[in-house]
C-alpha cells in the first residue's frame, strides 16, 4: 500500500554504509531523514534509492517545512517494511 502524507522536516543525516570500502563512490552513503508526522511524533526514513537521495540532497529544506512524503507499507516475512518512495514540497 502506498500513502501520501504531510510531514514536517527536522534534519538530514548522511551515513556511510558498513561495507563502503567495497562499493563504488556513488553507493557508499545512505540518508536518514528525520521528520514529524501530523501528530508531531518523530519519524525517520532510511533512504537508499539513488534517485531519491539526489533529490533530497539537491533540495534546501528548512526546519519544520511541510513536505509531502509518499511511502510504501508492505508486510513481508512477518514484518512491516516502510519505504520512502518520493518526497516533495
């Protein structure tokens, strides 16, 4: 299932993958984007998709800016998996 919800932007972290030494330069990092949901509960998404990472890094979001976030919720192997699909202002 895909959902589009409004979130408030908090901050962005660029993290190195554990096996970064073995990967090409453009695949060494991933993003953690921290947001607030409609009830002001903190949420964070781990972003590994190169296109979405480029879009987020090229934007200049400011604190508490309202963003439209499209995310996918999927039940796989007895666990819920939530993936960020797209983000826009």
